[in-house]
């Protein structure tokens, strides 16, 4: 005796107005989530009738291609790490399998390169006068592995140049004003410089200021 699966009415909901995620219900029961782009590609519309099996098959047939197109669109906007693209795709409603496949494909094509991303990120933030620790935290948040991040940091912001970089950020300082010194130390720390390096930079800037005043 064969079993015939009944069709249900498809309805969509979304977590928020701007979300690309679509929550799919069959006869009022949530069955899965996907991206609005995948639904459009599959031609699944609100109010149509599907069995659970038909719905799953239709989505599985289009989600990899849809996720790949979305990944390319994201990468056209700016350089991104593999972890960032994966997070965006799953956040758009794509299953992890489709998101991973799209990321792997982008890596194969050279559209995603974590080493290239890390190098560009480190140099851009160094130009914005970020300290090494803040840049490292940003790379970690982007999902860059430790060795790749360290290579980018050593290239863009060598650790033995941090005090000199921090000193160059500071203007003339009054060594005798403790509050001014503390304010500049905290300013450097907030930019991502280590506290000892920030302290040394303030001392050097203050010493240079006093030397210039003595010579004038």
C-alpha cells in the first residue's frame, strides 16, 4: 500500500522587515527557513500548494546556485573573509551546506582569500592609526586564523614599531600635567595600543616637547 503525501498551503513570514530570511509554513506549521532569493528562484509563492517533500526538493535544487550568486554580490561590494561571507549567507537564511558550498566555490575562484583580506584590513586600519591589538581583534572577529592574522600584522604593523607609531599620533605634551598624560595614554589604549607602549609614547612625546622648549 503506497502512501500519498497531502499538499499543504505555503505561507511565508519574516523575522523583521529588512530581513532576507523567509520562514516557511505548511498549513500553519513551520517546516524550514530559506532566503527570499532562493524562493524566487524556485518559483515558490505565498499561497501555493506543496507537499513537504516537493517543497524540500524544490529548495534544495536552487539554494546552492542562489547562495553562490549572493556570495558574489557580497564580494563585489568589498573584500570579505570566508567566515564573514559564510555568516552573511546563513544570516540570509541559506542552509549551512549551501553557504559552505558557495564559500568554497568563491575560494576556488580566488574571490575569497583570507590572507589577502587580512593584509588589506591591517594596512587600512594602520593608516587609520589603529594599534596592533585593535587590528588583531578585528581580524579575529572576521574569522581569520591566528597564523594568517599574525603574518598580516607583522607586515603592516611590526611589533617593534608600535611605540614609534603611537608617539607619532601625539601632539605637544606637558610632562608636568598628570591629567593630560593620562588622557593621552587612554587615547592611545582606546586606539588599540598596549598600555606599556602608550605610556612610553607619552613619555617620549613629553620629553621631546620639553627638549624643544629648552632649545628655544
